[in-house]
């Protein structure tokens, strides 16, 4: 199932996986109900779509980084899997990949470099929001605007 992200106003952009055709549409009517729909592209493909409403766009990435866990003083090597202005998700780059030492509510300091020139160093504090089998979700603590991260996510 394809994912389409809608902004605060409910605007979303669909790109057909078959032909690459892009179109914008108003998804605000799906905010309070089931947001799984089928979109028929002009090429004839019927594409099942899940509309996600998020405050900030979440970009899939693969960025190496480090995470300092304040509760345990552990320093973990991580791989950031997705990134937004308000948080990120990562996996632990240990041999077993298990986030056993992390708990919901843990305060972290995260550090990573963006993969586009000028390869800005991003360092943010965050709180663990969820721990899944192979991923940890983090919300950044400060609501401050990070110019370098903002430009990165817009590209």
C-alpha cells in the first residue's frame, strides 16, 4: 500500500508507482475517518493508498549517527531511518540490533550528519516515544526551528 502524506491544510500529493504521474488533491475529508482509499491513475492503474496526516513531513533516510542515553550513560551507534522537523526513527547498529537498553520516556542526545553538502552536523535532544522490535521513535525536545534540517527536508 502506498503512503501519501497530507499537510495541516489537508493537501496531499499522489505519485503513481506505475507511470510516475503526480497530482495534488484535497485529502482533508479523510482526516476523521478511514484514510485508506484507492486512486485511479490516468494510466489506468488502481492504487491502494493510505493517507497520513502529520504536522511535519517525514522523510525516509539512511543516516549513521550516535545516541547518548542519559539514564544509562550508554553511547549507541545508530542508523536513522526517517526524519522530520519534530523527530526521527532509528535502529541500533549493534550486532543483534536490539534496543534493549531503551525505554519510553528516556532522554537522548542524538548526533548525525546530513548526507548532502555541506554535510551539516545536527545535534538534538529528544525523548523516546516508542520502542518497536527494530526501531525507536523519538520526538525532539525543543520546538525550535533548525534551519539546516529544514532546508534538508525541503530538498
